[in-house]
């Protein structure tokens, strides 16, 4: 499940790309010399393309465009199944790399303004997303380290050089998920869910009782190779442990 912050950022980013593509298409259309003819009532895109280019399949070419003269909007090729009488079918008469004059290609201020607004929205969304992500990772790391210290505490023997468990933390910030992975240390058989499931579940509840004030909800443990995986979901607003 994606977080709302990620969704907002992702949607804003896609909108900016679409707006930029529309701007480039509009500028490209007016930046080159065009020959246009009005679409007649009953015309289809392929019919008008064949009439002015001799080939019905010219509709697929980048140099063939249909434009709404009332708004100067370039009609997307995906919308060619339905065209209106009065629209213009245009073809590029020559290729030129020279920038157009102001009189031949007036800037589309409305489109530029929309693009700038979308960029501002996406920037704000990106800032919110990365700030939220950093806070989530920090919260997950701190909780994971505290959990491991408390889980390991009663297992530590007199030989301080030998750790009773191996451990890893796995973060998935996009879905606010933390996996705590534990496995037996050298010379140990605990923890595992094959022979000691009840012990693992007991220690899980014991640690959560000690760390009772935290915004995490735990799921059922499971095995992944030699690792026991303890899944947690970061849920802001929940400050009491115990929910599964």
C-alpha cells in the first residue's frame, strides 16, 4: 500500500511530464512552416490525410498534425478516431532548425503558466515526500535498534564476544514497512519458528510490552531461510503496542 505522500508526488510528477510533452508538441507545431487545410463535415483523419498527402497512413507521421484553430491546441493522435469539421489538418512543408520569429510563433503563455504551476506542485510534493521518507526511516531504525537490544538482552551470556543472535533491519519507506530479521548466532539454535515458535512469540510480546509507546503494528512472524522475519507497519497516530 503506497503512502498518501508518495501518491501525491507520483501523480504530480506525471502531470508535469504530460504538460511538458504538450508544450513541446505545441511549440514544435508552430516552430515549423505548415500547410493546413480545413477538415470537412464527414471527414475522418485518414481521409483528410490521404487527400492532402496521398497516403492515409500519414496520420501516424510526426509531420502530420491536426490542430483546433480556436484554441491552437494540437489534437493528440490517440484522439484521431473522432475529428471535427473546422479543425485544421496540417503538414510540415520543410524542416528548419532556425528559431521562429515572434510573429510566426507567439508563445503560449497559458500553457507556460500551467507548466510552471505544475512544476511548483511537483516540487512541493517531492519535498513533502522526501521529508516524510526521512522521518519514517529514522523512526523505523530507532524502533528496530531498541527492539533488538531488548530482544537480545536476556539471551546474552557471560561470553560477551559471542552474540546470541544475528540481526538485520529491512526498510520499505514507500509502504511504511519495517522487517526485523533475526537468526541464531554461532553455536545457538534460537530463534527459529520450527522448534521454538512459542518462545519467539513470547519474546515478541515481551519486547512490545517494554516498548509499549510506539507507532508500530506488528504482523505474524514467518521464516525466510534461516531468518525469522518480524514484520511491522509504521502507523502514525497509534501509540500503543499490541495490535496484530
